[in-house]
C-alpha cells in the first residue's frame, strides 16, 4: 500500500501558480479570439482631391472626384454626398469611381451600407483664392492732400 504524503508548502505554491498561470493565459486567449471574431476593421476610404479652389468666396465649385475604397468583407455599399446617393457597388470588397460634383461649401462624402450605417467619411473643402473676410484695404479713408 502506497502512502500519500502531503505536499510541502513550496510544492503547493508551485501547483497553485501553474494553475493560475494556465487560467490567465486561457482567459487572455479567449478574449483575443472573441474580439477578433466580432470586430472587423472599417473600410479604407479615399477621395481625391480633398480641396476645391474657387476665385471668390460663395462661388460654386465644379470638380471631378476620384473615389477608392477597400473592405475586408464584400458588401453592398453606396457613396453619398450629404444625403444624396451618388454611386453604389453590389457585393464588392473594393470600388473605384470618377464623379463630377458641384460644391458651394465644404461637403461631407460618406460610404454607407444598405442599413444607412456610415462606415467611412471624408470632407472636401472649398477654399477661395480671394477671401472677402480678410481683404486688406488698398487706400486709407483720409488724406492730408
């Protein structure tokens, strides 16, 4: 008959640390895999150019934009200018388009799915060559002569 001797305090501590280590590694791995499985990265969304130049403030800018996007998962996505739909792609994980747009002010372009969820957005700015807000006076209001 074999006699089982109790573990010394050092051996018991080592067994406890091993169990604790295994438990913590297992929990970490579970968290890592569950986060990777549920979250996908947003699509890569690019619009060029991002600035439109007009002669004076308030003029309408007419330009052609080039849109590129890539996504990890194929989806039905549409490009919107504010709330107006410009172009759609069906069951695709990438897309390109050249579109003529008119802008009177800074405008937000967004990439949305079929449920109208915004996946990515970019703002195209309208800049004036001659700004009416900061124009310097060329002559003074008074004169000695």
